C-alpha cells in the first residue's frame, strides 16, 4: 500500500522547509526527543526500546551456539532481522518481509558490521567448531518517521545490555552456565543519522510526512570516534557532492549527541 500525500500539504511543507522551518517547530538539523529503555524483554539476553519522537522500535538479542562460517572459523556470527508490524503503520502488511523491511535490516546490520562494534573474535568458543551466533530482531511498534536512526540506537542499546552465559567445552560439547554471565564484548559505539532532501534543503530526522514528500534520502553511520562506517542512498533524485559533504559534517557532530542517550 502506498500513501498519497495531498498536494496542498506537500506544498505547505516544502515552503516551510525552504524558509528553514518545520511543522513541529524544530530546526532543520534538530532531532526529536529521544528516550531509551533497556532490558524490556525478559526472555532475551539483551533488549531495548527506543522512542524517537512518536517512532517506537524494540530490539532484542538472542544468542545461541552454532558453527562458524568456513572462511571465518574463529569469528562469531551476526544476523539482523526486521519485522514491521501492521499495527505500526497502515502500509505495513503481514507476510514475507517487504523491501523496506529488508533494507532497514541490512542498513542497520551494515553499520554494526563495518564499524566492528562487536568483537567477533571473542565470540569464538572453539575455533572451527563452536561460536556464539547473535540474532538481532528489530520490531517496529509505531512508525512516525526515521526508522533507521531509531533502529540503530535500539540495536546499540540492546547489544550494550546483552549478557552471555559462560561457555566451556566438555567432551566436544558446549556447556553453558547461565548463572554466571559476561557482558557482550563491544569495541565502540555508533549511531546513524538520516537526512532527506525536501525542495532545496536537507532535513535531519524526518517525520513520516517529510519522508513521504522527500526526493532523496541519505543514511550515514558514524562511530563515536567520528569515523564513517556505512552510507546508504535512497529516493529517486540524486544528491550533489556538496550536499553529501554537508550531511557528513552534520552527522559527525550529531553522533556525539545521539550516543549520549545511550
């Protein structure tokens, strides 16, 4: 299902943005209010709920023992999945993952993977045989725009809260001690900043209506050290080199602000 935005609404928002204003009174480079709550799922080894304005995302971490990939016998495994619940948005439909769901999961996963956020070699229990596999599940509870940034924050917070059972190998079998846990080995922190182009302006942390009328989207993953670890272009219109550099400059400065919420 595709939403149709009335032309008069579209023109009104574009005129506001071209005058450096927004419907909700924010500056073009200002985030909505952010709240983060961890350990919200009792059955998960790590979890977090993020509210970014009205957008609400829950991330859960479920580790299990498995075999490593043949080309990385000494590294743990990360897998990210996203479920867009129909109650979160009328355009979300039950059934197989949609293109939007797959893109959200892959973009969030790329930031975690390319930043080397999780120390995967420390997830190896016995090289070539047993490693920890981390299954990251994203659930979209309420879509009010900018799922990417909310999802990355939720994953980051959930990973930081994750506790792994102590694992030992006895007679080629892995024995877990759930009474004695250790924190997930994390190297660094990161956040994602999402921009959309409306008219001639770049807007940070778009609302749902701003996303619907935008011509282009850019997601930038940045570590706490200010290093860019991922980037994804969306939308039908191109961005100039100057516009991309402007987004990068803003993203690097805003990442510190986002990570403070963690």
